[in-house]
C-alpha cells in the first residue's frame, strides 16, 4: 500500500500548471464521494490574514475543556502533513493516523480519476471525507487562501463564519489592497448564518466585511469592538458582549494580539450555539491552549541546547507585513519586562514583502542573521534578506543554517544574555521544531 507521502507526490502530477482559484474541481470530486461536506458536524469556518490558527486553537482548547469533541482542519503544517487533520475525541483529539490518512487519499484519488485538481483541493476533500465519517460535536475549519473560492468554501450553512484581522498577503491571488483582500475573505459569509468579525486593524477592512455580510444576508453580524470587546485588567482578560462579562486568566499564548484572538474565539463559540459551555471551560481553555510555532518559547531540545545560559529562544512563523508589526510589538512588550538585547534569525520566502516585515524591528533588534529555508524553491537567498535588512536600518549578517546562526549569536559580546527570535516563515518554523526535536503533538 502506498504511503500518504507517496500519494501526495502523485497528487502533484494532477496539479494545474496555473492555479485558477475556483470551486468547480472540488465540487466535482465531493459529488463523486457522495457529498461528505453535507454530512459534517456543525462547522465554524474561519478566514483572515492573521490569527486564524490561534483563534481555532483557542476554540478547540475551550471546547475540549468543556467535554466536547472538535475536529480541526488547519494549514499549512509545520513538520508533517498529518497535523492538518485533527480528529476530535472526548478529552482531546489526535492528528490523523497514517493508515487512515492514506486510505482517505486513495479513495479521493480513485474518485478523481486522474482529472486536474490542486493538491490543496484533493487533500481538503480527503479531510472532509474523514470528518464526515468520525463523530464529533463541531468542526473548526480554517480557510487555506482567501475565502470566496477557497476549497473549504463548500459549506452551505456554517454554524458560524469568522473573519480574523485582515492585512495584505498573497497579492497575486487576493489583490494588493486591504479592500480586495477583505472582499475575498468575506466570501465565507452565508445567508442566515452568524458572522463574527474580529476587531480589525484597518477601518477599510471593517467597512468591506460588514457591507459584504449585510449584502448576503448573514446574521446576526457580530463585530469586534462593537458587539464584543476585550481588554486586560490587573493581568487578566476581561471579555464583554451584550449579555455577558467574563473575568478570565490571560491566555497562555504570548502577545497582546492573542487577547483579540481569544475574544474572537469566545464570540464565535457563543454565536455558533456553544454559549453555555461555562466559565470553567473558558478558563481552562485559555490557560491550556497550545499553538506551536507562534511566539513559542523553546526551553529544551537540540537547538535550545545551543543557546547560552540565561538567553531566551523564541520561534514564530509570522511572515507578512502585519505579522511583523504584531511580532515586533510582542517583542517590545517582552523588552519592557527585561531589557535583553533582541537578535533576529530570519528566513523569508521571495513571495513575501521582506522590507514590510523587517522594518518593524528597526530600533528594536540589535542584530539580524539571515538563514536559508531548506527545500523551498521560493525561499529568498539569505544574502538578499540581509541586504534588505541593512537597507531598512538593521545590522545584518548571514549564516548557512539556524544552528550556525545560534552559535554565532553566542559569539557576539552582548552586555547581557540575549533574547533570540527565529522568524519569517512557517516553513522555517517547522524545520526548527523538527531540528529541535519538539514537533507539534
């Protein structure tokens, strides 16, 4: 029997030369599979530029703390494809087993009968097939790219559609303005289904999202900073909407942006019919949540062992302009607690706005070391990343690997142990977790 990796390699041969985002191919395949998308548990569909995965992680942690089973579909994976499909179970779900995944891939390959289809489309069909066959109380479904014509947008009536903060990314597919990106993301809103819009960083995104939700007849429309809000008070998270106020512990996930993601998760669960889940589940979910590769501190492992005593090692897969802004703000907050010098180890893809990402760290990072992202043909050469960083005003150099960069940091004569942040790409984050020996579980 072929492995899932072998089947994924075969799927590449079916991939259209030019990806025209559409629903036709996956709808054809789902029809041949007897429409698994119509046999799912209640679906919470999540789109957005930043914060999608964290919002889903909060929802899963809260639901599981409340004794419910949650299927989860996210992308991309960090180390193994299996991370994309989590099958729900009481007491906690699990990544799909190899045998189960390979069987679903084989069935989708047979039903597709060699016709053109993207890898994301056929693997999304496999995920929906599995989610229809295993019992759960809810499916947390993350959009892959955009929303309107994303392969996940085959759900006619989600229990709730959520859009997290919008920014500029994937301009080749979604357009190069906030308005165009927001229009694509808003494509997941459905008539008569609740729409939750997270507090946005751009007023134009708010305007487009609200207008599109109203246009399709979504409802109720629940808007961050209007119908629900969140703030930090005495080291705790205070969430409030029109009927409830929750005084909760701060999230386990680091960064002030996680307050927004946590509040969006709570609002979405309440809109989707899980409003009676209880304060204890909310508390346990916020303090027990796990989302690897997003402001994750690496305290042990093979790479962590290369860091000098007293130094901190952090990892984040943020890679777009707004991701850089959010990440720099989080590092600034950590700097207010301890003034450790910040060193960046950065790998970036050529499709990303390197200057837009890096410029947020000017005046904050003491040094930057650019590294390659192995196995990614679209990766920027580290020399190019270093040059862009220098032009932005950062002191930059190049290393041939993350390991070499960590050793180099140890040779820099700082006045106190540094805070090291590896960032710029989810692909790099996955490689770091694998090299460190701490893959997601």
